[in-house]
């Protein structure tokens, strides 16, 4: 449902398919303790796992490498895909960016481009995103994209990390909700 073979461009970003040449980019990103704090408690991710498991999954689809147009620098990644076992027309939005890219609007810019693709090209009936309740930066990105908080829930963390006791949150956006750049809802 989510073809990623064609790059998607925004004012400052190119979202392109991953290739095997992106291994070092992913290793650096997934081994930054602050980037991984709300995902695995900031623990290092072995290169072997990234190269042998993560990168092949990213290359197969639904993940976009985020590259800054002006510099050509790898900033991180975005994904837009159905949740495992979920309906094909309900797409999960996700993102992970280097700390140097934080606070510059890249997460919002890339997310809005993928949301536009979801509703415009892919016919999604819902886009959603989840994060730890304590991950205020990620929650703010979701809100800037026009997403609304729909639930707080608790996961059974096999190895709890700081803040996991506060639960997870899910935000959603429907095609008939207004969003930045689209002040009028799309008719349902």
C-alpha cells in the first residue's frame, strides 16, 4: 500500500528509499543514547543486528531515509505503513532523527509530507502515531501535524525503561480533520 520507490521532496528534505549503503547512517543513529532513550532506554544496538535485521527490513519498504537537501546529510528516517496485523488503510507514522536535526521542524515537515501522501495518493482513512507519554518532543510533532490524542495505554515492557510506567499515547488524524497547509477538511 505504501510505495517508497519514488523519493518524496519537501522544501528542505528528500525522503528516499533506503539502500544497503545506509548501514553506517543507521548504526550511528540507532546508537545515540539520547535518540534511543524513549525506545530502548538508550542502550546500544549491535551493528550486526542493524545490518542483518533492521536495514534489510528498511530496504524492503515503507521506510524513508531523510536527507537534507541543502547539505545532502542523512538526518534520520520516517515510516508510513499499516501496523502489523492492522487494516491496510490505517497507516502508522513514525520518525527518528539525529539530535542535530531536532528542534528545526524537520520531523513536522517530513511527517506532513507523508500524511499528505497517505490521504492523497494512498487513500488512507486514518493516520496514527504512538510514543511514550513522557516523550514530549514527539508528542509536540504529532500535535503540530494536526493529530489528536485518542488514547493512553500501557504496554507490557519486558525490560521497563524510565518513563514506561506513564504509559504510551496514540494520536490520530482523519482525512476530514484540518491540518497545517490544509485549513479546510477533506470531505469524507
